[in-house]
C-alpha cells in the first residue's frame, strides 16, 4: 500500500497534516486529518 502525507501551512500559527493511502482502484483515500495550532 502506498501512502502520502501533506502538510499545509495555513498561517504561522496553524498547520494541517493530512495522510492519504492508495486504494485498490488507484484513487487516493483520505485517512487522517490533524490540525495543529501554536499555543500563545
């Protein structure tokens, strides 16, 4: 199984981590989304 991970930097205080895996049909399926925010 193939995996890919994407980190999006929304702004300096907010990042979004998304993990995908490749299904049997070749389509990428979203498996996990995590939001990270900086503590102030």
